[in-house]
């Protein structure tokens, strides 16, 4: 699983491990990736570590080799990515290219290296972590919004390619997620400066009303994203392919 050394990726890894999967924890920081793997092992799960930079072919080769060292891969979750808080006037063509490479081509590299052997075994799962900004982009972060749309698009194209193989391709699209301590600290600072309250609960509620309105009235939690991934990764989702599961409290509003 790419990008699983912290945040949403870490929660997905831990839940899949609790469901019986042996996890390959991927990251670029050995300490953080190893800590996640050790936490999984401490609860009786199986976990290995694969380190590497997926923005290069050599890095992707190293990650794939490490992942396959323990046996074939049945489930590929592409979570690794980067958010750049830049506006249209700030984001350069280089920023666009780097974001696309990190958020899109890194996923393609892993698909190219791991999905062929899923097809040979006639079973597999490919799950992209996308986002609501792919469907309802905002003015800021245009390069990031576009990269999310590409992740959604490639997942559906891959589903069509994998027709009849026993391998499915889907997307889980999070909304605004309280993913880690850094985001909690940032939210607390923002809330105090805007007068949104003193406690995290008050700040979260008022931030949601102002910045990420949804039908539930709060931010999401990493474990809620993990639950959707676990469903798509399971045999219960054999009849689901080319689909997007939105876990966003109703932020994105469509009738299809």
C-alpha cells in the first residue's frame, strides 16, 4: 500500500491487517514506515516495509521488488500523494508537472508493476484514493484538483481494461478529513484566529460550517476512509468495479 506510513494510509494499513491481510507498508521515511509495521505486528498482524520514491522509475522498481519479495500482491491501494496549496497565479508549469507525477504517474508505475500478476491469478483489487475536488474543483490548488480527477479517470479506464479478469479497479474519495496531529494543530490555530471556539470540537464544527459544509456537520476520520477501502478490498465487493465510493459526509452532491 503506497503512502501508508502516516495519516489515512496508516489507518487503512492497520484495518486491512486486522482483517487478515499481510501489509506492505510503503513510505520514504524508514522510521515512520517501520513504526507502522511494528504496530501492526504488535497486534498480531503481518507487515513488511518497502521504501522508495515512486516519482521515479528506479524508485518504483525498488518498491515493487520489496513488495513482491514476500509473495504476490493481491491488493494495491494507491494512496501516496501531495497537496500543494498554490493558486492559479502561484502554480507554475513545473508545479503542475511535479504534482501530476507524484499524484498520478506514481500510481501508474505501481499499476504497471503489480497488476499483471493479479491478472495471471484471476483475482485482485486496485483502489485509488481520490477526492471530492476531482468532481467539484475549487479555485485554489488547480493542479491538485486536476490530479485527483486524473486518478478517478484512470481507475475507471483500468476497470474497463480488466473486464473479465477477476481484478477490479475502484476509487475511494474522501472529503475533508482530520487525518493527523499536524492537521489538528493547523485546525486549532486557524480556529483560534477566526474565533471559531476554544475546544477542538467547537473549532471543527465551525470550520465545517464555514469551509467544508456537509450533511453530517463534522470532518471525517481516517478510520472511516479505511472502512470503505476494506469493503472494496474484500470478496463482498466482487460486483463493484469502476465505481467511486464517496466518504465525505455529503459534501459532493450528485444524483448519479
